[in-house]
C-alpha cells in the first residue's frame, strides 16, 4: 500500500529528528572523551580518588600556541577565583612574575595601567616555557625549545633566568638557562638558551632576593657549597663539609641554614653558617625526623619532628620552642617578607605513618587545606579548602609573589601549579 | 742491712708529714677512699647534672656533707650523698666541692665541671635512594657509614673553639680498639662498615682539649635497616612518578603499555649496575629494559583480561644479607596475551 503524503512528511521529520539527536549525542560524547584525556595519566595509577574534578577554573593549554586565548571565547578579562589551577599539565617548576601592561594584554578597563601578575612555568613533558597572566588565565607559549626530563627549577626574580635540575642516573645535574622572548609579533616564539651546567648536585636554593643560587655539590669526601649568579657570569666556592647529606635553606643573604636529611627515628640537626665560612653553628639538635624552614631574618625557625606515628610542628624563636595549632611539614609552608606571617598547606588528616619518610617515598599523600598564622600574635586563620573547588591538593614548593598577594605552589599529586589569592582570602584587598 | 733500710724509710715518712703538722691541718694516715660519680659524665651547657659520693671504707650515711659551688655553700646535711646542679654556659668552669665530716675527721672532694656540647650524627654513604629523595638514606647490614662529631665548645672568653683543635677518641659498641686508628687530634669523623650481626650499633666520641681542660662526649645509635623496594609508574613524558608509590592491583588499559619502576631503597651501591635485578611475571622470568634493569615495560594486548602477579628480587652481590623480593599485581584484560619486554 502506498503511504499517504501525511505519513511521508511525518517519516521525513522523524528521520531528521533522529539525525539531529545522533549528531548531538556524537558531539556530547566527543567532548566528554576529550575532557577525560586531559586527566593526568598518573592519577589513574595512584589507586585512589586523586583525579581532579573539573568543577573549578581550569586552564586549557590546547590550541593556545603563540597567542592568548580566552576561557569563554571572549577577550574580556576574568576575575580568578580564590584558588585556581594555573596550568592543567604537569610542570617542572613555576614562578610568579609581574608583567608590564603591554605584555599582559590587559583589556579590563578598571585594571588599566596597573601591573599584572602572571605565572611563568616549564611544561614537564616538553620543557617549553609558558606564561599565564592572572587576568586571562590563558597560557602563552614563550619558547618551543624541547627539553625533556626536567625535574624541578629555580627562578630568578624576573623570570628571565632559570636553573633546571634533572636526574642523571643516581645523581642530579643542573643547567642554568636564559629565556629569550620572541619579538612583539604575537605569533613570535622565543627560545631558551643553556648558559652553564653543574653535575653531582646535592641540593639547591636561591637567596631571598632571588638573584643568586646556592648549589651544594658532592666533593671527594663530603660536600662543597658554591654561590652562582643566575646568568652564570660568576661563581664562588663558599663552603666545605665532610658531611654531605644536607638540605639547604638560603634564608638570609649572609647566612645559609643546613638541616640534616630526615628520617623518623634518626636525630636531626640544624646549623647555620656564614657565607664564605665553613664553621657550623648549631640551632636545633637531636630532634627525630627534623625538617625546618627559617624566616628571612633568621629570627624564627619553623620545624617539625617525628613523634610516634605522626609529626608535630613548632617554632623556635629566642631559644624558646612553641607548638603550633596545626601540624604539617615545614616545606609545605612559606614565611612572608616580614618573617612573622606564615602560610601553610596543612593536611586535613595525618594518617598514622612513618613521617616524613613515607611522604617522601610517595607511600602516603596528603589532602591539604591552607592556613595563615601570625607568629607574633598567635592569630591563625583557615584560608581555603581545595575540596570546595573540586580538587585534592598535596602542596609542595610554596612561594609568595613579591607583593605578597599570591601563594604559588605545585600539587604533588599531579605536578600542576596552583595559586591561592591570599590577599583576598585574608580580606586585605579588592580587585 | 735490712734494719738500716727500714730506719731510712721511717725518716723519709716523718719528713713528708712535718709540713702538714706545721700547717695545723688534720693528717690522715689512711684517707678513706671516696669516689665521685657525675651523671651525665660530660654535661652540656645549662644541663642539670647529679653528683653522687660513694665509699666502701667510710659510712657516708653518718657523715655531715656540705656542698659548695665555687666556694659558696649550696646545701648540707647528714648523709647527703647526692647533689644536683646546673652546668653553666659552654666553656665556663664550675668547681664543685663536697666537705665530708665523719666523727672528728673531715675530707674535701673537689672537681671541676666545664660543660661542652658535642653533636654526633652519621650518613650512610653507599645507601641507594632516588636522586631527588629528600629523606635520609639508611644503612643496611654491611653498608658503609660515616660518623661526624661537631663540638660546640667555647673557652672562658665565650669564643668558640675550632673543632680541629680537639682530640677525638672514638669507640664502637663500647670498645675503642676497633677504631683506635681513627681516633686522634682533629679526627672528627669515623668510617665504619655496618656489622651484619649487630642490629643497632652505638658509636661514642670523647672530645677533649688538653690545654683548656674541657671535655665533651656524645653517643649515637646507628640502626639496622632492611632495604626496601618501592614500585612507581614511569610516564613516557613526565619520568618516574615518585610522588605516588604503586599499590596493586595496577590496571593497565587494553592496548596500552606501562613501565613499572622497582626503586631500590637503602641497598649498598655506587651505581645501579652494582645491584642485580630479577623480574618475574606470572612466575616466569621477565626481561627488563636494557638501559634500566629496574624498569619493566608491560603491554596489554587487545582483548587481554586478568591479573598478572609481578615480582622482583633485588640483590647486592657483595652483601649477602641485602636481598629483597617484592610483589605487585597487574590487572590486564587478558593475562595470557600480555607481552613483557
């Protein structure tokens, strides 16, 4: 029987609707699939629920080569949230820099003529350097020189020079580099140039003004320390010790602080030494699992020690030790430039473990919240919970921006860089 | 002949006693043996220490004992055999005196306490750890350990005495004989190989300045440690993911390959080639990567499914007790089709 015209029209409309539904479904699943592939590989292997949810502002590095993108496909500036991920791929270190207006591509009228903060970082997979201004959160590739295998990096205050470290079988090698930006053409790509290298590195740190490096290297028996300018133009041997297992903290320009590497049941020691002198002056001794962080005046030492299956955090000041109201490892904290205020990533829960060994080995991982403390007044304050932003964070390498408004750190779980707007969290400034 | 020799001895004894008779001090033909015991033996600056008197020849419980510091009486009582005090600053001497009166006789025991602090710590110089490991390397049986002493001792002027001007006497588990050749003037380090039969070893150092009459001491226990193997994933672009140790079962998606790193902690070695690695998958030997013997790459073939037990034995051929086997299970989609290379 021949179908009527009405039936034919209904049939055609039905087919069109079906095609439309299939097309929508295909688009949806394709997008979902693309999103999933951006989840870092190692979260999958972590065997826990460390994957990062997409419920927060997350920068996308795709398709941004050579130009700024916009998170909402517009050129409008954005207001970053209190806590935000700067780059969605693992990095080998990052630093906060201040951009001149011309570089920031600032389009926000209220912010015109004000310098903008940005993060300069090294993508771990490629060694490429990226810039992520806070007012857009869109990444711009600055260099395309591929350097795989960079583990971490130390930056000068301008972000122009960087000292990168990589594993060389059982030792560490370092290379000082200069980042040369492209010209004013938005499509121009710069380059990264190797300036000098060091082998057999034991530990590295920058001075407070971040214009020089302190490199501790293996000696024939023991360790020797040297000060190297970031551009490699000068270096000076300043220290020798028959003991080599030091972690260094160049907290003051004139003094370097040396802590013995920590294990839960082994007594640890903290010394300081004047630059150019190898005499060790004791500050802390016989504290199991000792880890430290000294303020930039050498007047306060934040330290943790192992107690049974947990750890405790204290401050040494005027030869007096005071326990803090929260417990974490000092390397998850940073002193502000006054040497009084502390910002710390503090685990919500310290599970029973061998501290700090198990955390160093990656056997345990923390889920941190962020705290502020004034060590003179004793005032302390909870700043932010990453879980509010759909993330789980185990923060390492915390640094403050020069203006003290931002806290930059790396999430140890996936090696991505994050920023906490501490000025906003403390209610100190408005945008 | 014999008689004349005895007479000569008597004359000599009399001449020796005459000065004391003239001075009016009591003379005791047989002074009782009174010993003093200080705990700790070498107090640190500002550390509380205890002095105790004991005697086998005199009943000190019946004695009236007066304790003084630098000539100033601090305490006194019958039978007060112990006295507690606090050491002064580094290098500042205190003279402690105990005047002991028993019946009609009295004796004085005096000694000087000059506090000096000595730090002692060690490093396991051949213990394996990953290059960026921030924790302490621990010594396994047979591993080489270097011990360091850093005296923090000042003179009466408050100036720190250079560590290389002291005399160091090392002892190991209470004996100096094994390490005698490493003791001496300016010898502030000691090297030893960790005993394979002793779990914890105690190393003590005595630090002395003969000219300044200052002595300090410190001891440390060097624990025995079992080597460990910890598994990590190696990402082709990011390197070994040391932040997250692997716990089984590790899922390997179909059609993908994964590299597992077995990281040796605390084995004695200079290089990775000093250790031997034996991989087993499904009970059969598996061949690691040629360039990294502690790395095994696994490919999950299409349609593969199942659990594969993976294990590795890492040994130090030069140290018989440094051999550990560790296991990890892999979740593939078909274990029989997995390829190991």
